């Protein structure tokens, strides 16, 4: 990014990114990356946009920007703020939002904008997440998932890496650290496919791609975790035995 900005910084209007990636599996930002982006974009007058559609109200009440202490110029939200119903929202600094109608010239509207049903579901969800201790408990559940999966996956000899940030998590079928798209793309997607179908047969519905993050919900129980770990254990043991035979 530094090189790109040194070469073409004056031409770059905006930078948009997932502060913790979910769309290549869960990949946290390298240390200093978000802070560095903030500093460079500020220097060049480039609008920094965090796509917090996955991370907003998940990684903290204030999203990834609260968790990492880096404030962008604009934020996109979705998912949690609709309580499971379709919704999207964007917001940002006053000087930017004043460009949007009715105060500014940019008209933004949609048939379902402000849809009362989605707003009601979203408000109910936001109220639930405002309960004292909600995010602390969600953090614990995320940790619990990582520890449990680490333990059962470690019983086999199939290479794997687990990434987890709060209640966002992924298991990648690769032995090396997954820190960006290139390292995520080294995953054995055939192994993932086999794992996915095994888990589904056991009643555990994961996102059907190696490159989707998984979400732990406050509704998940200890029983759900145990069932998931047991199903995963079976697969790792079976896959290790098959690898040993071939
Ligand atoms: C990080 C991220 N941003 C944006 C979107 C798009 O949201 P929508 O499908 O509501 O347009 C998604 C969809 O999953 C997403 O994961």
C-alpha cells in the first residue's frame, strides 16, 4: 500500500476493506496494518472505508474499529443490524454524510430503505447485544470453539490452521499460517469439501466454502459445541487413516 500510494496516492479517492477479512475465510489484519492504512490515507486525503458488514456489532459493540482502535472515515454495516432480515447501512464523518440528500446533492434511496420489519428485528438484536456481559460471553464462546477444534483436529495428522477473532473463525486445511489471500489459497479445498459434507451428514451446517468465515452465535450451547467437536474429531481421524493408506 505504501508503494502504491507513493506512486499514485493523489489519484486514489478511497480505500475500502474488511478490517478483519471474512471473505477469504477469517484473516485478521497484520499488526500495524490498519494503523498504517489510516496514516497513509489521511496523508493523501483518501477516504478510508471499513466494510464492517460482518464485523460490525460482532467483534465488539463498536465493531473492528473499536477492537483495533482505528477510526475510518466511513463504515458499511449489514447482517447483525437487521437481526437476520435484509438490511444495509452506511455512515461516516459529518463532512461526508452532509453530501447525502436531503442536506447534500447525492440522492440515496431504495424500496426497502428503512423497512419497518427489518428495523424492528435489528433494534431487537441491538438491544440483546446491549445486555451487560454480552460481548465478554461471545469472546469466551469464540475461544471455546478455537480450543475445542484445535484439540480434535490435532488428534489427526491432516495439516490445518485455525484463525479466530472473537466470534469469527475459520479452519483452513493448510499447515502454514494464514495471513493473507495467498496463504489462504494454499488450503486443500478437496479436504475442505470432504470435511464440509461429513459435518453436514452429522447435522452441522458450515458455510460451504473454505473461503467463508464461520460465526459463533450467542445462541450456541455447550451441547452444540460438543456435537461439533465430536463430528470434527471423527473426520480428522478418518482422513488421517485414509491419508496413511494412500
Ligand atoms: C463483508 C461483506 N460486505 C458486504 C457484503 C454484501 O452485503 P449484502 O449481501 O447485504 O449486499 C457481504 C455479504 O455477505 C459481506 O460479507
